[in-house]
C-alpha cells in the first residue's frame, strides 16, 4: 500500500467520527454504526433482488461511518432513480426496451461513417453521409 501513514490517519479520523456520532452531537445522528451497517446491507440486498436502483444511494448514506446532517444530501441521488423519473421520463424508448442489467450493456461505440469514397478516389468527408444527387426537378408528363 502506498503511504501507509495516510491510511492509518484515515482510520483514526473515521473512528473519531464514529465515536462522535455515538454521543449524538448537534451535527450527527445518534444511531450506532453497528446498527446501521446490517440495515444498509439489507437495503442493498432487497434493492438488488427487486431491481430498485434507488436503494444504492440510500444504503450508502445509512452506511456512512458517522451520519452527519450533511450526509443526508446523499439522498438527492435517489430522485433520478425513482420509477417514472429517470429513463421512463427522459428516454422512454430505452425504458420501453427494458432496463439493461449492467451499465456496460448500455455503452455502445459511436457509429462510423460508412459513406462511399468520392469519385476521384479521395476519401469521403467525415460528416454524415448525404443522399445521392437527383437529376433535377421533375415535371409531370402531359
């Protein structure tokens, strides 16, 4: 591990924050970590089994070493993950096709330009392929 002293300092800071949270100071919620950790695990397991992505930020907030009132801001991450808020509202076609099980399934490579090369052998421009030229306006036959 790089910088072992820094890791030790981080553990000490977390331990001090947990101890301060037990006392219920004005800036922290007095719920012990040993009570909140199993609750956070239960929330994650339930959310994973029932495909509820909004449980991840909720469980993350519950599992904080010390829940200071500022940590409650993590609950804002729940809003776009609620049903009817995320994909269903802003990308209905994607939601109708079904939610992908993994994030990697939603990442696709950008489409490549498949335009044919120009007549003189020069490479086609990198813009979108244009429609072939027409012979000109047509007039109805008399």
